[in-house]
């Protein structure tokens, strides 16, 4: 979806890409309000996700300039050069941010969990409507600090969580 960049002037494209990298590095990301007349909300979110993924992939896999330009083939050459110049200028900064993100993810460990089953009754529904909800509390140790995370989910959300955890477990087992 980086083809959406062609709606901007090259200088604005350059400014936007630098702001996306700022957001990737934990600083202030670009604001939607600055670009609301250029893209719809859906286009904006797709563009941000695409640019973030592009910067992460290009730096994380140490892509050459030619590989980056090939990934930007749908964008005009001046816009593609602007994106590439941001990658060149801020490669080390992006690399550090990706490394920090990886380290913070790998340092979080689950310490304990607790669950409760509740029935939710809605005042605007028939009182006989019973929706089972799971309340899941997780104690997560992150950088030596213990924090509690509480989630409340219905059956469908619980099935999605279980599927995600099973997929993560398979990945972990493959890494061993």
C-alpha cells in the first residue's frame, strides 16, 4: 500500500517517512490529522503499517538498495528514492529500535495466571440471555518488574487466544 505515497509531494513524503521512523523508534509518530484530507482512515492505517513493515524488513534483513527499490516498484521513482534515503539515513537508529523491541518481548515471562467464569446479563436484553465470559488475570514479569494483566473474553475470543497460544508454542518448539 506504499503506492499511496504518490498522493504527496516528494518533500512531504520524506517528512512523513521520517515521522514513521520516529514512531518506530518510540518517539512521536505522524498524526492522522495532518493527512486527513489526503487519505481515508483505512488508507492511513494501511499506509502506516506498510511503511513500518517496509522499514523493519529492509533494516532487519539488511536489504540492499536494489531490493528496497524493487519493493517500491509501484511508487514513482522520486518517492521511492525519498523512502530509500530515509532508510539509508536512519538505518542504525531503526536497527537499535528493532533490537530493543526484540529484547523487551523476549524478556517478558508469564509468572502466574488465574481465571474465573462469569455470566453477563444486559439490562436491555431479555434477562434469560446468559453469555459466559472468562476473566483471565496474568502476572507478567517484564524487566524484573511484575505487572498484572486482566482480560475478559467471550467464547470466540477465548478460542482465538488458545489458537494463538498454540501457534506460538509450535514456533517456540521449532526454535529449540
